[in-house]
């Protein structure tokens, strides 16, 4: 039987979603490479820097659900544009700020923008595809390509953001002249943040120019804000009503555990294995880029994983199991203290397996999630998922920081990831009516 050609509008929606993902996340990669060093150059202590990042994280956590509800009520396009504008202001404040209060304001605005953008572009893509092809439309390929674009943009941005200050410092007096010409406001380390602001401007223009969405009932900002609490409460009820959604939230929490452990322990681990802070930082930077690449590759392979495994649920099981193997491999190698053993290559393999598994599992999970919720609560559902990852990740960071160094933190979080994989052994009955919130089959199951 000949396969029906894909409608051109589906390809257009997918292409626009991929571009939005790349423009949204590339500035984050550009700034990530130099932000801590920039703050140090501005005279901030390590404790102050930690406080600045904590302010951003708390802002995201506090606004994750309300902004998801705002996107569901007000629309995806205006919320994405709002996020882009706030990010432009935030990048300028962080790039040019010289005091802790200005830098804190910039990071808080970044937190607000990240909460606004969380899940909104993905919700736009799913809304658009389902409006044109119905609730049963194929979503996995687009979600996978969006995940690949996000990872590629982060990797490219990190390389660019790390290279720019270094290239500016190659000229004999280029950095000094830049500093003098701007009365100390612009350092070589400021340039990545300002470049990020320029990319954010392009993001806003692209969103306003090409993103079209299904019509919504007319709403003022006041009426939209009144509708947010009910939408948020509906999102919070998802995990209690639906077994599949509960599994997705528990999986997000386990992934948050793994990522928090990686971010907290890998930088120090690379210093231990290489014997010097400089070489350790270089190895960690290379590992971070490799992680983004593996994550993007995993996202690209998500549709293949579903076909080979036989279903999206089985694919999630296999992918999370792969990630758990990577995490456990990192735990096994954590006891090694020299680079002469196989610890470094095995740890690198474990690192890549973790990101490959997470990347391949995410589009399959999210396709399942989108088939359990309606467009009226789609961004909120994604926000609940993101909130589970962030809050559990923050708690894990505190616990891991209190444990003794060695294999134990790695093995515990690896076990959590393995447990989340085992949740997917039992299949959940498919919905008879796509787009509703609950079914009798899902109520009776257990996670």
C-alpha cells in the first residue's frame, strides 16, 4: 500500500518549530559558557554567584505553572514573543551590569522568560498539527526534530560563547580598547551575552512574523489572568487522574535527579581525573558539548526507537534503561583516582549513554502526553512536567552535596532512573477518545 504524501503545511509547521527551538535555545548556550567567569570578572564572590543563580531557579519554579496557564488561555504566539522581549532585556542587563542588584534583576527576568517559554513552542506545534490533521496526527517526528535542534543550538552556542572571549583576547590590546571605549561596561566576557540579546531579537521577529495559531476566544489580559488558576489546577490534577501522565511526571523527576547529579559532580570529577583545574575545565566543556550532541542524536533517533521497540511506551522503557546504564557506569568509575586506568573512557561512555537515552526518550514521552490532554491544558501539562524535573533536581542537588564523594551519589540516582524505566513495563490502555483527560483504563492502573 502506497504511503500518503505528507501535506506541505505539516512540513512547514515542523520547519517553523525547529527554527523556533534553535533560536530560543542558542542564546542560552552562548551565555552559559562565560556567565560565571563574567560575574567573577565583575567582582562577584562565589557565594554571590550561587545566590544569583538560585534567584533565577526560584523564579522559574514559582512561575512555571502560572505561565503555562497563561499560554493556554492567552495563546502561544504572544507568550513566546513576551518571553523573547524579556530575554533581550535580561541579556543586556547581565552583559553590562556591574553590581549584584543589576545582575540579579537580569537573572530574575531570565527566569520569568524561561517560565513563559517552557513548553509553549511545543504546545504551538502540537496545536497546529492537530488542527490540520486531527487528534491522531503523527507528532513524534516533529518533537524529535525540535529536540535535536535544541541540543544542536545549545552545543553550537556553547562553543561560540566560549570561543568569542578567547578570540577577543588574542589581539594585543583589543580587550583593553573595548573596555576603555565603553568605560568598563563591556568586557570580552560580556560579548557573548550581547550576542545572545541580538539572537533574541531575531527570535521575537520570527515568532511575530511566521507563527500562526488556531483562533482563540477573544480575551483581555485581565480575563486571561482570571482563567489561569483554573487551568493550573487542572494541570495539577493530571497526575492524580491518569496513570500514564503520572508515569511521565515520575520519569521527569528521575531525569531531574540524574541531570542535577551530573551538573554538580562532573566538573569536580574531571579535575580529579586530569589533575589540574584548567585541564579539568577543558574536559568538562568538551563533555558538555558531547552531551548536547548525544542528546540531539537521541532525539533524532526517537521515531526509530519507537518503531524498533514496537510502541512509544516500550521505546521509553528502552531509552530510560540506556540512560540508567550510563549513570551506573559513571558510578562504577567514580572510585578510580587516576587517568591511567579505563575510568576516563568508561566515564565518557556513561556520560554519552545517559544523554543519548534521555534524548531518545523525551519525544516518545511527550507524544504520549499530548495524546492525553487537550489544547486547553497542553502548555500547563508541559509546565507540570518541567516543574517535576526542576524541583526534584534541586532537592537532589542538596542531598548529593551532603553525601560523601564516591560511587554512592551516582549509584543512587542511577537506581532512580532505572526505577523510572521499570514503570513502563506495564502498558496503559489506549484512549477511546483522544484529547480527553481520563479513561476508565487509566484510573484502574497503578504506577
